[in-house]
C-alpha cells in the first residue's frame, strides 16, 4: 500500500477488530490513544512507517495480542513496562 498521513483516532471505534495490518506505508504522527482500546486485537502490524512519539503504557490493555510488529518507526522513549504483561505474545 502507499497510505500516508496519521492513523485516525476513529480506529478506536472498531471494537471487534482482531487484526490490524498497516505496515509498509507512509503513516506519520503518533499512535492514537484510541488504538489501545481495541482489546480484541490479536495482531498489530505498524512496522515500516514513520510513526513517532512514545508507545503508551496503555499498550498493556491489549491482553489478547499474539503478534506485534512495530519496528522501523521513529518511536522515542523506552518500551513501557506494561508490554511485559502481554503474555499471549509469540516470539
């Protein structure tokens, strides 16, 4: 794909969403806080974009997460401790 711009805060309205694949695009800005409300997510692929800012501690809300790719972005700060509570993540 060749999407650009920011990830819309409306993404949080997709409450039953299980897989979100937005990788290899030109997304910029930060991860919207509403994304961390998608507790049905099992797969999140945001890798290879130009996302910035911090990963929110609210990432710990995503307890069903099995697959997560967020590399090749420009995140700042450290990985929040709450990510270690995602015990369904596969290596």
